């Protein structure tokens, strides 16, 4: 009997010690990991269900604050914060509104409320997503109405085929897959082709190489424009070249050599002579000298009446939108059309003169408003 009392007393002591340690002796081990905090669970006995915050550490049975826990506006959701107590850290976005500390569906959100809500387009909700004047809704996008009326156009992508493009090539080919059919759905009479500058890395979507028109290094995208503009058998209609590269315009890196400048200036001269619009696509994170690469990309694009595109992550390239943008910009406007009235005239010249030195009148994209911009303005004089 004495032994039984001793065992009973020892069990009571053990239970009391566990309770003081924060352990519920009734909680079964199979409850840990069920996604809720059951009686007896704490950060020691069940860290799966009782997780300390980033600014806390587990000491015994409790999460102890070692930082700025609970500070509203610290960029994380701390214990006790909700959309009422701390909307900075717990915002209700989209069609949600805060009610009693919880983000719930906003009864006023939806088509017809006069506000473009997430997911609404001019096709799904024309009441809220109203296209601006001179545009029309095509496949859910507000597109300048002139692009469906322009003459047939050829858009030729020119790939840098050097080794530095090996990672991007797969994603870029995927982005271009089916793009012609997609653009035709917008009512465009367009032909899309994908060429390489010169044989290099294997890129599955390439059909031909610019090097058939003359010797060229596979990174020289400015020279590619100079060769393609007069030699390619263009069909009647708009002529658009889209070089894609991650390096300098002449033989890649290094950039900003006298040869780079000469190559871009010659490309602008030859492209304009043959009515070719150039739209350079670059990602400055790809190249070793991003500012130099961007400078020449802008210069060649703007110098031929085109647009320049930058992408930070090639996997997120929306090639359809890029092509629509360049068609919209190049065929519904032109270099020198500063007041966007579809013609270059005395009004544009006066705007250019009044904004001398400002970037908004830098027509050739070289960072300065100078005589070269004036040359381009007069070159495109008249209707766009």
C-alpha cells in the first residue's frame, strides 16, 4: 500500500511539473500537426501548430518577443493585427472590404459599379471599362482603332544567337508561339517571322539568318538592321524589325565603343531610307553594361520612329502586348508627332522648340534635344 501511495504521489508531482511547463497531460500526441492549437500545445510541445513570429523565439512554453512584434506598419501580420486594427499590414485588396476585422466580399463591387474592378475588361464589363476615344475593344483590350485599318505589315524578330541568350531563347520562342494567329484575331493583316542574326546557339523558332545578306557577328543587332532593311524582300505594307539582344549593338560587349555609335547611326540612316521601323527589345539585367545597352536601344528605336521595350524577367514577356504596342505606336503615330495628332507639322516644330533640352522632345532617344531631332522631325513631315 505504501508503494502505491508513493507511485501515486510521484505521478501527481510529474503531472504538476508538466502543467507548470505548459503541457496538457490530456492532449494526445496525435493532435499535434492538425493545424489548430489544441489544449496543452505550445511552441515547445508542438511547433507545427504553435509557430512563433519572425520577431519571437520559443522559450519554454512561450513565444518571447525579441523585436518589434505588434508594430503596425512593419510589413508583416503580427498577432492581433487585422484589417481594422492595422490596415497597413492587413489590407483588403480587390473586391474585398474590411468588416469586423475580416476581409469580406464588397457588395458594391462588380460590373456596373462605375469602377474597373480586378478581372474586368472592356469585353466583360464595358460599363466600367470604357475605352478612350479613337480606340475600340478588341479581345478585351482597348486598341487604337487605326491598327485594324493599316496596310498589311511584316514584323520580323531578329535574335542575338550568342551563348548569353541560351537561357532566354526557350522562353522567347514560347512567347512568340501562335502570336500571328493571336494578332490576326485582332483584325490585323500581319506576317510574323523569327530570324537569327548569324548561326550560333540552337534556337528552335528561327527560320533564317541575317548573315545570308553579308558577313555579320551574331551579336551585332545594329548591323543586322543595316543588312535587313535594303535586302529583305519586303511585301507591300509596313516594315517592322524587332532586334532582341542582351549586349552592345556592335559585336556585343564591350559597349560604348566608336564602332557601336557608328553602327547605330548607320542603321538609323539605312532603316529610314527604306521605310523600316525598328523596335528594340532588351532587358538591362541581361547585359554587362545596362546603361550603354539601353542608350543605344532607345536611340535606334526612336531614331526610326519605333518604340523601345525593356523586360526585367524574360519569363514574363507578354509578346502579344509588345507587338500591339509597337504597331499602335509606329503605325498610329510617328517620330516627331509630338502633339499626337497623326501628323508632323508646324505645331510639332513649335512644341519641339519650346521644350528644347527636355526629354519629352528627344525624338531620336540619345538623351539630348538637338539638330538630330530636328532632322528626324522634318524627315517625317506630313501625315503619319
